[in-house]
């Protein structure tokens, strides 16, 4: 897949895989692809204790870098501001937390069992 549309489709597929994994772990998906003027949050999930703001990164492999490395300081700040706006619109008593999910899919959307690595509290 090389075009921008293909990349976007692959990214949404990775977010769906990550959301399914979160549901299996007992989380409730509060929002997916939530966006505002400040940015987008891939998944907002709750587990009774935390409100998880989840950034999903999909890669075919780690040849160039681990997927989490794409969540640099600039991206983290953008996620923080977006999450603050989300919380202003959706108040909660849950503790907010930022997580990163790496999805490795060597065959893209045809990958039958993508590798999922969940990094809790990835940045504060």
C-alpha cells in the first residue's frame, strides 16, 4: 500500500485491531477517531480506574524503528492538548492516562494475527 488513502485505511484497520484488543481486556471504548481543532485521539477507552487516551501506531515491521518512536515530544504535546479539550467536553472522575499501542502487521490488512504491544502510561 503506497497511496495516502491506502495508508489511512491501513491506519484505521490498526485502530480497529487495537480497540478489539482493549475490549478483550475489559475496556469500554468511549470514542474512536475523536477529533477537534487541536488534533485527533485514536481511541478513548475506560477501564473503571483510568480514562485511556490511546495512540495507535501500525507498522509492517521494526526495520527502521519501533512504532512507538513516532510518538515524539511534539506529538505528545498535541495529544495532551487534545485530551484536555476532550476532558473539558466529557468530564470524568477517572484518572486520565496516555497509552501507545503498537500494531505490527507484516501483510497489512491481510495479516491474520497482528502482533500487538500495549504500552501503558507511555508518557506523562
